[in-house]
């Protein structure tokens, strides 16, 4: 069985003497009496089995054994103190920084954050809105919600298995022609829709099969290029609600619109989303209670959305 380590107090007393050069000054540093420090050093030397200090009129100096031991003990104590203080800070901290894409922030998440803030008013939630995937080693980020594949070395929890489909204003449905309806209104896009043409083309491949082959001559690339281009997802959806044309969307971003009836699916063709929103965090992140709290709330909200 491994021999128990000497007390931390004895190691700190030893380092204090090595740093100050005397028992009296070391006692002041560690908040003990000089007699108590002497007792701690005697315990440590007994545990080591050799002398660590030479006591003299002008103070105390390290023996060769003490000099070889001091750097490692001092470094270990510093690391231990930093780790303990960080752990205590993590437990008490009620601040959380979340990196999230603009569409998810203004859409699905933004419509639900009020619930989180009302439930947990003590938590300070900071949002970093960006398309860039976070570098947890370089940025002050606790969690991220991003589109894309899993990142090696990080935990990735897919939030939704989403579909992509086309929506329009509900009143527009009755005016759609029975054939070639996709050519009857502008195709909308927004600045953050970085792969707008590719996404529309992927969806359009389904429309131009079977009974819809008469649409094969429709120039989808030109239609996308000629369609209105909005600054944000919300501006595009607002125009779509007002009958400005068709919008290609994903499930999470219009779930509330579909439920309220402010948008409607206008074609039967759907496709699985090529990328899904994923909650990303370092492997040990959930040790912080505030991070685990937000993650659990988010998963619960996802469940409510799917039900």
C-alpha cells in the first residue's frame, strides 16, 4: 500500500522557509507560529528520512536534498492551488457564453430564451452570434450551436434530424397552378444562406422527376440568382409570410411559423438536411453546473418541439 503523503501544511511551510530564508518570516507567510512551522518541518523531514534545512544564526538554508526537492514541491503546490481555485470558481460562476449561428439565434433559440431567463434569472447568458465554429482553446466559449459535422476532440449532440422544404404564405396556396408551380413566384434567399443555389438545386432534383418532368427546362440557377436577396433569415421569412415568393427552409427555423399558420408547406417534396444543428462542447464542460443546466434545458426544449 502506498505510504500516505505528508500534510500540505508541512509542504507549504517548507516552501515558505525556502523562499524567505527563515522560520520567523515563513511563519508570518503561512499564518502559523514559529513553533508550529518547526513542528511541520520536523514531520516532513521524518517522512522524507533526511534533513531538508540547515538552521543557523542568520536563518535557514536548504540542504542539497532540500534544494533538489524545493522546485518540484513549489510547482506542485502552485498547480494544486490554481486547480482548486478554478474548480471553486467554476462551481460558483453563473455566467455562460454560447456561440450560435445568426439564424438559429434569431429563430428557434431566440423564441425560447425567454423561458430560460425566467426559469434561471441568476444566470448571465452571453451570446456570440457567428457562422464560425468556435475554438474552445482560444476563445472564451462554453457551448456552441453550429451547422456541420462533428469536431474531433469535442462532444457533439445533434439537436434535430431536420428536413428542408419550401414554404410560402398560406393565402398563396390557393393561387398555385396545378403544374409548374415552382416557376410561378420568385425564389427567395438571404445573405447568410451561403449555399443557396446548391440547396435549391438539391431540392429541385426531386421536383423534376416522374410526373413533374415538364419542369426540366426551368432554369433553377437563373431563378435563384434573379430572386430577392434579403439581409437576414427573418427578413426573408417576413417577406415570404407576405406573399413575396417561395423560401427553402429547414424544420427548426420555421417550426413555430408552421404551427401558428403564418407559413405553409407548398410542395410535397422534402429532403433530409445535408447538415444539422449540433450542440458542441469540450468533454469536461458539463462539470460546470451552469453549463449542464443550459444543456439540459436545451435538450428539454428540443423534446417539446418534436412532440
